[in-house]
């Protein structure tokens, strides 16, 4: 049945969207980190792919259009950023400090910890852009010499982990400002963190969204410098 | 009063309504009316708004390809929309619903990329655990460090403002 590419594309798109809809229902019901659609949807789709003996190449051929939707979604960030322009105008130095410290930390911790664990250089380089959102991370991994599709997997693992641990870290620290709470989630867990931050509060959500975009831009700029250093 | 409100609403929601015989708009008037109707349609239709955002993404991709900027096309498109919003030519309401939907369902667009793990079975074993350890420890450090830096910078600025006042 799945020999026909059009049917296969329809089938895998339907499986992915259906699994996502189920995961979202479950998340609305239990509201815990282990019901995050970022974790449960890939598990469901992966189980389907393994039981039907479908490889990544066959799967992505039919679902690539969903990945492309990330482009318009990135454009959509213009709206919350524009609506919070007053907040940004009055606090931009603070946000800039957060983005610079966070980006430097994310690249250096990935590099050093991967070294400590004795991981291969390919994995190390693919781990370095993991705190930026996927479109940036793929560009940066190419720049550094890592593997773009592995980088995308690590980015999403970071998102799940950050959304799960964000509130724990937040409670452990004496944070006074909504800026710090938003920056923590936007820097540490990009898209998943922004979604979490919107649940905490409107200000936290827009700060997180802005920090995510700025961190991506700053990482792209930093990556070419880091790539030159590594060579 | 209520009837008045309802009647203006009816005029907005029925763009194809016939004009009264006395009112014959010229060509410029027709064009204006058409544009206004299109704007009303855009304000109500989420799919049309997603289409508009997608057009800006394609535009961004084209700019990146022509100019060779090292940025994702979506970001260039976002900057274009921000510039239009800041110039006042476009109001946020024109794309707010479409943008809201895209941002709310963004996690779905991540899922196919995760499936790349199907081709990397080596990550299922010890190496995978090591990678997970790097990600968990690194993420906690990034989140803690960022929040600390932002909070310190914020307190420092607040103190400066209080001293100045």
C-alpha cells in the first residue's frame, strides 16, 4: 500500500498529525512534562515507523512540508515581539546581557561536557547549537561541521528537557523579575520553553520568545567565529 | 441603537451586496471597495493570514538566496513583517489569528525532524545516555546562568534608576 509515494506521504502526514492531536489531548488532561507533545508524538510515530519498517528517508519524504511550516511560524514571531515593544525598549540592555551569557554558556558547556564524556567530534559539533531553535541550529551545525539532522534531534531533546526542568530551576533560584523567568525558558528551551513561559504569564512568554530569536541570531553570528577558532 | 450596529455589521459581512441604483461608483471607487472587502476577509480568515505569513517567509528565503546572508529565511521574513508593523502600514490585527495558530501548534512542525533518530541507532545505547547527560547538565547550566545574569543586570539597573531619582 505504501509503495505509492503520494499515498505514503498522505499516510505518514496523517499518522504524524493524528499522533500530535492525541498527544495534545493527553497533555491537556494531565499537564505533566512526560505528556509533552514533543516527547509523546515522536514516540508514537516512531513506534509506527518501526513496526512498518520505514526508514527516515521514506518518512521525511512525505512529511517534509510540516518541517517547512516552521518558516511561516518563525515569521509569526514578529507579532508578539511587536506587541511587547514597550517592554523591549525599556529593558533591552538586560535582555542583551542574558542572550550573550546564555549563548556563550550553551556553546561552551556542550563543547566541554561532550569532551568530558568522550563523545565523537561529530556528536560534539552537533550538540553545540542545541539551545537555539531548529532553523538556526541546522544552519549553525552546517557552519561548524556537525550533522544537521542530529543537531535537530538534540535541539528538540533540549526543548523537552528544558520544559521539564525549567520550573524546577526557577523555584531553586531567588528570581525577582519576570525578565529572568522568561529569559531562563527562552534561552534554555527555545520553542518548548516559550510555550511553557506563555503558560506562566504574558510578559514571561514574550520575553522568552524575544530571547529565543535574539539567541538564534547571536549564535549564527558567533558560530562563524567559533568555526574559525576550531579549525 | 442595536439595529444600527447590526446593520453596519451586515454591510461588512456581505461584501457582494448589490449597490443601490443611484450609487454607481467609478473605477477608482470600485477598486477601493474591492481592497476594503479583501481587508475584511483577511481580518476574519485564519488560513488567509497564514498564507500572508508564508508569502513573507518565501520572500525572506528569496532574499537570503540572492544576497547570501547566513540567516534562515524565516528570520528575514520576520524582520520584514516587523518593519511593516513599525512603519504603521500593516496593523497587527491583520495577521494576529494566523500567527497565533502557527505559534500554538509549532511543536507539530518539530516532530518530523526528531524522526532522524531512526537513522542513528547508535544513539539507542550507552552513547545515547552520554548525550542525554550532556544535554540535561548543559541545559540546567544554561538556564541557571542566563536567569542569574538577567536578574543581576535587572537589579543593578533598578538600583541605578532609584539612585538617579
